[in-house]
C-alpha cells in the first residue's frame, strides 16, 4: 500500500501534486488534515476515517463525510471519539484551568487608587 500525506503547512503546489497523484491512483491511502473538507472529488474514494471526531463540529463532519460515496461504490465513514480515560483527563485539565483562572481573578485589586 502506498500512503500520501497532506496537511495545511505544505506549500499549495505540493498539496495539489499529492491530491492529483491520489486521484490518479498512484496512492492507496491519503492521510490528511481537514484540508480535504471541500474541493476534493475522487469517486473511487470509498472510506473515510476521522480520528477524534468529537473535536469537530457537526458541519465539519458533514463536509468530511461528503468526501466519500461519490460513485456507485458503497462508502464508509468511521468516526472515533475520546475514550472515558481521555475525557476524564480533558475534564480534569479544564477544571484545573478554571481553578487557576479563579485564583488569578482573586488576586486582582478591587479598586485602583
């Protein structure tokens, strides 16, 4: 299997070359960021895997899902989300950030003389 990688930090000409090569079948898998959200029309692409779909909005997920299934081939969109342990860590980090922000507010003077 040949894998191509594309992301927004690459020069636009390089991204275009990679997309064209993927369209022409020179690569079997395209690993990319959400730069493929719009403008990519590859009828033979039939599977999309979105890692940490819980980090995206519904409109973005709908756009991403629309990148596959553009032919008579059955298409699949697989979305992963954070596990319970990851969510607990994120909640804990958010709580710690709120506590730090709360402590910072308490240190501010109530009036300026």
